[in-house]
C-alpha cells in the first residue's frame, strides 16, 4: 500500500502498486507523440492530499523516457480539509494547488483529467467535456449506486423512484 497514516486518518482510496501502474500504463498508452519538448498534462481534480497524483507522477516519470513526457498537477478546492492529511512518505515538493475543478481545467488546459471519488450529487464532467484540450477523463469511484458524482449527469443512470437527484 502507498498511504500510511495514524488513527483518525481518512482513507478514500486504497492506492496499490497495481492500481498506480495500471493507471500510468493506460495514460502513457493513450498519450500522443507530442512535439519534442512538450508534455502531456495530467490534471487531478478533487485530489485531496495529493497521494494519487504523487505516486502517478513517479510511475509516469519511469514511462516517459527522456525529458519526462508527462506533467502531473494536483488540485483540490480545499473544502474538506484533506490537503492537511499528507502522509509521511510523500515529497513535500509535490504540491496540491487550491482551486475548483472548473478553475483547474481552465488554468491548466490538461490533456487528461483524473477525478477520484467525485463529490456525491455533483457532476464535474461537463467542465471536462467542454474543454477543448481534454482528450480523456478518467473517473475512479463507485458508479453503480451513484455514491459519487451525479447518477444521471455523470453516469447516465436513469432516475430511480424515490431518488432526489
């Protein structure tokens, strides 16, 4: 496991080597051959403490060849205070920038957007789809019951009886 923490530490995603390597390989396989010197920008929105982006950045640096090939940026709105839960093995030089998902997509013009456990009842994918630079967005989380994101707008699930979304 990648993330360690003391009692009371909130863990929303178990980051295993298999998960990180599979994600890195998927992103690397889909990355076009950019012009020499340019990088594929991977933006994590709602990144909390930055652990996923940190380890993904490390894995992509091994796949990117000379010059890297990838730039991983992590952002979070800060509304839940998760950025204060950095784990001891994470490099302090890896920053989580405080901004909303809309601001981040507009500011960074990413090629790939990564969103892990989108806020319940919210749909951020419209901002990803509206950005001309975004070639792919990757959603990690539970989709079957609409526990993250918006059941209809994010996952295309029909409205169920008694559901308020």
